[in-house]
């Protein structure tokens, strides 16, 4: 696999099974075994006492060179041999060409990808939009689960990344949002979609993960509902139940959907600080339709390493270590399918 992962980041242990087939002889296979010379024995030393993250207590922590502090990904992905559309300082020119991923651990090489057919960056307008989905992630999904001409819906399309990828790949994109930011986006509340039912081939959705981003002043915005609020997140999950049921209703039987989401952590909330949004939403998506869920069948769960530029800030890592919490290192990508014989009318 030619897929570039960028610098290694702590917290993700990658076993050999997740790396795919071995790519050549290991170091010890490359030549005759050399006889190890006995090394002079050093005076025994007291074992250091390890603190959070295996860092010896009292050791100076250099966040600048800490491998857990990722360098920001380049904003521009240009496949080998392609000219850079907009050369940027430090942007590599020989990034890998687009390739369909085959494992459940993804790491997008850059926020936007370079389309070899359109000869432009896809999703570039999203750079000005807080919370835009990496176009590379949507490209991966459309390559797997759709064919040319298929109808693809994004009911919370934001800056229009899904529409841009649809245009690149010859899919028929329908983008809806409460706060249209793109000329092709229609105003609609994702809890009540303006579609008859059983009519789209794929749905992608990247919903608000609680209240971190102020998307609009529209009181119907789900980003105004706190998934860890005093109601225990009831209003957020109730809204997302309606959204996922609508997705299930409009999908054609046998077709797929993908939901991109992250858990959340809010400092200073004690035991209520961690909000397991991913697992909660996955349960809602799987819960039978008759029991109030979306009644979708689980297909797979992908962990997408986050390329959030804020993760490159040393002081964030210092706070996480000092406060004994973790920074969000990945997003879930939950992939589900509508059963061939699903029964789901608008409730
Ligand atoms: C994380 S952003 C989506 C990002 C998008 N995939 C992109 O690449 O730009 C979440 C979006 O959900 C929209 N939204 C929030 N509540 C909504 C609702 N009830 N109906 C439709 N859209 C909603 C927000 O306006 C925002 O654009």
C-alpha cells in the first residue's frame, strides 16, 4: 500500500495484521548473521518511575520533538507526476496517488485531494469552513459503495464537500443543510427530509458533535444541543435518532450510509466530561425500526486518524498529560446498510 501516513503518533498501536502483507525482508534477513561482541556491562541503575504516557517522572518533556505531537498535514495533495496546482511552503510534491483503502485504519494524507481527471483540488472551498469533512474520506466511501450516476445524499452538507466529490466522480449529489453555504445546497432540516423514500443509493453525514462549533443562528441546528448537557444529552440523541431514521427511510433497500463522528471531552466536567457520542449513535442506527431506532445493519467501523491542526499544539498535549485526559485522536466512520426487506415509513 502506497498510502502515506505522515509522522507516527502515539496512542495508536498498529499490529502487523493492520499493516497488510510484509513488504520485504526484515533487517535480520538482509545478510549473514554477525557475531555480537560482548558489550561492557554498565553499573546497575535504579529503574525510573514512569508517569502518564510512560514518560519517566521528573524527565524533561520536550513537546516540540515529541512523536505524539503530529505535524500538521499538508493542505494540498498532489499525486506523483502531477504538477502542484498551488505550491505551498513545505507541501510535498510526491504524495501518493489516490488508492482505495483496504483496512479499517485510515489516515488521510491531506484535507483535500487532487483529482487527476478534473485537474483541480477537490473540497478546497471547505478550507474556509470550520468543520469541513476531508474530501479524501468521502472519495474513499463513494469509490466503495457507489457507481457512476448513483444518487448520493448528504443531509448536513455544510460547505458542500460531498457535492464536490460527487461532481469529481460522476455521482448525482443532493446536498441539504439548515445553513446553505454552496450554490447547489437546498435548505432543509435533516429531521424531515424532502424525499419520498427508498430513492437514494448512498448517504454520507458528518453531523455536529455536540456544541463545539457555532454553525448558524438557526435554533433548529443540532450543534446547539449539548450531548453532555444537564439532560444527559437526551435532546441531542433524540434529534439524531430522527436524522438517522430519515436516512434509513430515504435509502434504497440494500444500499449503504456512512456517519462520520467523534467522541467528545470537555475539561472541568468531572465524570461527565467524556461523551461517548460514537457508540451512542451507532446503537441508535442499529436499534430496530419498530423499537424507535433506524434499523440499519452494521457493515463496518473505520477509525480515521484526525488531522486537526490543533493537535500539533504542544500546549494541548501538556494540558492532556497534566489533566490526565486524552485528546481526540480519531473519528469513527460507521458504515451501515439498509436491509433488502426493510419496512420504514415516515413516523
Ligand atoms: C460538521 S458540519 C458538516 C460538514 C460538511 N460535511 C462539510 O464538509 O462541510 C455539520 C453541519 O450540520 C448542519 N446542521 C446542523 N443541524 C442541522 C439540521 N437540523 N438539519 C440540517 N443540517 C443541520 C450545520 O449547519 C453544519 O453545516
